[in-house]
């Protein structure tokens, strides 16, 4: 009997995606799956749900203990950062440092690869983290599922950037994953969009459209600045689209 190919297993593809996007203890996927990681991108929004569930659970526990929504939001954000190793925040900081700190594509890529953080990166982290906390706080009271939807849908947009742009360098995390085919990227978007609509109704559909526009903006900037995408750009996409999605959710479910 012919042995099945684990790289085509939905279960192992999901596990491999989780191993990339989280620091959660997971079963070790077969090596064949990691050789074809571009096939796993469809599962990114699934792990957004997992991360969102745990993050919101911790935030709601903090809200129950303190009665302070903003403190609870910070606790939930911190928990999510621990579960992901803050990889998306790192990508955002490196992207802002590189894209706006260099004058040529080569210099921008060099800055993005540097482990030191600059002024642009610090400002991006401070403002993005603060804005997310401020928007998540009221949602914890009125619509906690909207936060889960935002974490899922924002990760669904990452494969779009990966599929739309070539690799800007021949090394790095994004290059090791590979460039997904359009079908895999679209499957991620459809899955993330469906999750968002199921959790938040028509607001989820509007948020998906806005996230798509934000992703298009990232694609335009990355193509103009460095001629492609890197893992940092993909990570920045998650944070930027999450901000846009949270903005839509807050507008619909709360009054700041």
C-alpha cells in the first residue's frame, strides 16, 4: 500500500502553521510538511482564532479581577505577544525602521535585518500597541468575539502579501516558507472572512473589505520601497490590518 504524503495532510499542515505562528506546545509535524510550508498558509486564520480565544480569556479574567477594561486589554495583548513570541510586532518595528530609515532598497533591507531597533520602530510599536489596547478595551465589554475575529482575519491577510509579492531577499523566514499559490492565499482570506462574519455578522464582512484595502496598501508600499516582501513585511501586515479591523469593530459595537 502506498504511503500517504504528510505534506498534504490538513491536520499536519495546520500543525506546521501553528508551529510557525505561535510558541504553543504542539506535536512535531513530519519534516516533509516543513519542506512545503507554503501549503500551510490557509491555516493562518485558524491559529488567529486560537490565539484570540486565549488572549480574550485572559483579558476577561483580568477584567473580572480589576474591573478596568484598559488594564484587561493590555493583559490580553501581552498574553498574545507571549504566545506568538511578538513576531508580528518585531516585523512591524523592523519594517518601519527599514522602509523609512533607508534611501535605497538595499539599505532598507539591510536596516530591516539589523537586530537593533530605531526611532521609527519604537514609535510604530508604541502607537500600534496603544491603539490596539484602547480599541480592545471597550470591545471586551460589548463584543469580545470581535477581538477574536480581528486576530483571525488579520492573519488571513498575511498570505495575500506573500502571494502578491516576490521575495525581496533570498534568505529569511518568509523565503524559507516559500511563496504560496494564489489559491492557498485566497483560501486563507475566505476562511478568515467566514470566521469573521460568523462571529460578528455584517460587520465582519465590512472589516474584511477594509483589511483587504489595507493589505493592498502594504503591497504597494513594499513593492515601491524594496521590490518585494520579507517576513518583516508579512508580520507588519498582521498588525496593520488588525488595527483597521479593530477600528471597524469599535465603530460598530461601541462608542469610545
